[in-house]
């Protein structure tokens, strides 16, 4: 699950945190209305240097998100 804090995500790559959720838990929470309240236990966090978002940005060079169509536009 990808989480954006304090505001809605602008696209699929606009997030702050990535969390793993078991299928049973996902089935329980997926239909709840937004915004969701999240409590993160510090002892269960795995902090990585850099961010996944930075890596994804590098992969996305040459592509842009088109809000009106909700699709990626590839610029050659």
C-alpha cells in the first residue's frame, strides 16, 4: 500500500510511505472512507536511505502524467 500524508495523491507515484499489508487486513480496510488514520509503531519501521520516489522519478524521465486522461504520456 502506498500512503500520501496530509493531502490526496496527485498520481500513482505521489506518495510518502510504502507499507505491506496482509490480504486479510486489506480486505478489512480497503472499503473504508478516506481519509484514513494511520498509526506507525517505530519499532516496526524499516527506514531506507533515499526514497523509492526518487528512484521512480529517475525511471519516469521522459514521461509525464496527464491529469485530464489519467494516463502517462511518453515524450520521445
